[in-house]
C-alpha cells in the first residue's frame, strides 16, 4: 500500500518539476537579454548596460552559494521556491516602471538573486525525489523542459515585443513567475523531507572548512576553474550580439533576443534529454571537451557576419554546446561529490562561479566594446574559449567509470 501511495506523489512531483522547469526558463536565463534590449532602446551606453547586467550576476553569485549551502541543511524547499517567485515578480515590475540607473541596478540585483535560486532548488528536489540512480536523467529532463520553455516563451515574447514594445517581455517574465506559484503548490510534502545531512556544518566556519576540503580534490579544482573561465568567455556573447544588432539598426531589437533564444533552446531540448539518458553509459570528458570547443567557433562566425544566416548557425552551435554542458555540469559534480554528501553545496558553488564568470564577461566586454568595438571583443572571447577547452582537455581526468554501472 505504501508503494501505491508513493506513485501518485512521484507523478505529482514530476509534473510540478516539468511545469516549473518550463515556466521558469525565461525567468532564470533570459531576463538579462530582455533587459539589454530594453535599455539599448532607452539609449543607455554599453558600459552602463554592462554594469546593469552585472548587478543581476552579483545577486546571483551570493544567492547561489548561500542557497547551495542552505539546501544541504534546510528542508523548506517549497517555501523557498514561492518566495523566489514573489520577489522576481516585484523586481521585474520595478525595472519596467522605473528605467533609471539606480532602481534598475537594485531591482536586477534582487531579481538576479531570486532567479538564480530556482536552479539549485529544483536540482535539490530532483535529487530528493528521483534518487541517486535517476538523478542525472531527471536533470536532463529538467533541462529539456527548461529549453522548451525558453523556446516557447521566446516566441511569445517576440510577439509581445512587436505589439507592445521591448518593455513587454519584462512584464511577461514577471507574469511567468507569478503563474509558477500555482505549480509550487502542486508539490507533495515529500519534497520538504529533511536532507540526509541535515543539521551538519551549519556555521560559516564549518561551511568554509567543508568548501576547502572539497577543493583539495584536484578534479574539482580543475572543473570549477574550467566552468568559471568558460562563462567568462561565453557569458557576454548573446547580450553583445543583441546590442550590436540594435546598434547597427539591422531590424527590430525585440526580435533578436527572441530569435537567439528560440533557435538555441530548440536545439538544446533533444540534446539535454539525450545526454541525461545516456550519461550513465558515456564518459564525461570527450563530450565536455567538444562542447567547450564549439564556443570559439561561434565567436569566429560572429566576427565574420552579423546577418541572419550566421545568427541561426551561431545559435544552433550554442544549443549543442550548452545542452551538453548544462547536464554534464550536474553529472560531473555528482561524480566528485558522491562520498561527501555535499552535492547541493558543490552545485551552489559551481553555479556561483559560473555566474561570476558571466558577470566578469559582461563587465570586461562592455569596456572592450566601448574602447575597441564589437569585432575585437568577439575575437578576445574566442581566444579565451580556445584556452578553456585546452585547460579541460589537458588537466581534467575522467570522473565516470562506465564499468561500475
């Protein structure tokens, strides 16, 4: 009887995970892109746009590290999700109503922190409901629904942008966060059951000691360095493409973010699902190196052409690269954390470092673009991408033993 009662709970939780991964896609991933387009039409200079986008990244860094640590010791996952939805809604409203420098900085800082917590919270719920054996497949499914949500909402935001102007996607993001509250209420009480290591390493001192102990693992050090540097090379590419398109007056600026989103996300849907399903049977390293190597190829194409055919190819390559990396990120950290019981802490730390990389990418790219132009900035990002792929290929051992499955 207990097993029969558990099945409806699992189905209920799976549906909520699918729905939230779908609805929260734009909230997590594309708010910065829509804000870039909006601020460009408000005649903000490149350096101010870079600072505004970086404010959201800074909020995300703080939220992800603290959130990962909290999720290892606190079980109120539904409450955390609900609060993030409410805060996101309110912050986006401020950005849409008050496109002034300091209100935008503060609101995007808060929205960035709230949006950044969705990913580690959903990962913690997935780990808790799917178990160790089903975790990576569940994360691949989360990513597939996330990318499908990005593509669908990208089309919707494109229509809204054409009809109502570039502020409409911001309101759309806030609306998606509000609707997501309904799905948060759909989770069973199982998702709030205490984690295995509840109550351990609560103090800041113990948390830092746990982090330094984990970082003594060479594989983790190389992987986190790679992920940080990859995001430094990759984080500013799409915002800069959007900004360049608007700056050169090549068409409706509201269309470009949506097009970038839709093409990349449609590509990611099958890639993420397939990688999640096959992760137990495939080595991690060769596929991850391939994904990293695609980034400098994208930058080369950006330099060669600003037209639509190149834009489509660039975003297909982005979908292939990101679809692989976003799933294997969780798989590699799960391999490394298997004996430590600190998976959520590692996920939070990794996501925080990735956000730091994207933050630095936007800041540096804004300054480079203001001084040297778009083409030189994309060349610099491409060279950085080559270095990152080489670092991982030479310094990272394989973390997954297929024979053990």
